[in-house]
């Protein structure tokens, strides 16, 4: 399939258009260049976007594909009338039928984050991110009772990115602790975690993949050696079984898949979207 340019056009950040568009595009084996055009919130900006889209079509020799989440009808009309690409208006496709079904008008709010400063949910999300950063890699035992989830696993098994994803996407206060040789010698979890067993979820990883990751950080070290990785993973998995905590392997899973599994198992009291 020939090269195409994909545009994500929004009068907000463009994150919704890009997320939705990429989910659809993932179903196709296509070569594409992605361009996000955020804050297209005036007619002048819309005309500029149209010129950019049409120019890409000339250069590529193929119609661009345009995912739009434009709310302002005057701005959207410029795109509809001037764009020579394939336009997928997501609000028009989904919001209008919902208005008919719900028998009410949408609020036509521009941008998911447009009123963030007034939103308690948004402030809670920021608090969750700060909490997760402060409790990353076992930095602090304070306020663990406030954690929504506590991740454990060997170093470089995916705890930090998963913690931050849970905080940023779902507003969860996530702590994470690395399992270290001292824990394996004691044959039980760090004492500070034991009172919060119901919130603990374990991450593991194939030793071969773990060795590759660690060698990028500390090449040719004992820490990164395959023998040491095999030992640590085996000890960590054995500890999780003995302790009776839930766990999964991150070897072939995306952050989104890992987080979804954790949410299904832990059932936190609150979630943000």
C-alpha cells in the first residue's frame, strides 16, 4: 500500500482524535505519516489546515485521511468544503446519533481538558501522579494506606511505566516496589507491604527479555546477566505464589493490557477516564 498522510484535526489537544484514529488504523497494514493539528479553533486556522492537508495529498499522490473532532460548526464547514482528503468526522458520526437517542443536545465542549483548572477530577489525577512519583521504586513507605494499587516485581519488569499510566490515565495512586536479593533471602515481601496485601499486584517477565533490557542500562554486569535474571525471576515468582498475590508476565503485553488486567483484579474504589 502506498504512503498516505493521516491528519488528526481538533479544536482541542487532538488526543481524542489521535487515539481513536490510531485504534482504527491498527487494523490495517498501511504505510502512513501521522500529523496532529491541534487547536484549530478559528476559521483562519481551518483554512491553513486545509492547505496543509491538500498539499500532503499532492506530495503523496494519495488522498490524505483526516480524523476530526471539531466542535465548532463554522470551523468544521471549512474543512468539509475545502479538504480533498477522506474526512472522518467522529463527532458527527457518534455525537449526533446519541443526541437523537438521548433526546438532548450535547454540550459541544471544546477539548477534553478545556476546563481542567475547575475540575476536582483533574486535580485528583495530578495528585495521583505526584503520589506515584513519590512512591516509585520503593522510595517511600509513607502513606501506603492511600495507595490504590501496589506493584511488586524484579527491577525493570515494567512497574514504573505501569504505575504512571495508572495515575495519568485513571487517577489511581500507584506505588511500586522492586524485589531485591534481601527479599529473596527473607523469602517474603518487604514488611511495609504486608498490611496492604489486598492492593498488591505482581509483575514478572521472561529472564531472556529482562537480560536484554538490563544490558541496555548496565552492559556486561552481573545485574544484567542471564543467570542472575533467571534466578531473580524464579525467586520472585516463587514468592508471589507463596504469598498468594496476583501476578502476570509483562513480556509480550502492552502497558494498556497490563493496566487493564490490574484494574480487573484489584477493583479500585474510584477510576477516572
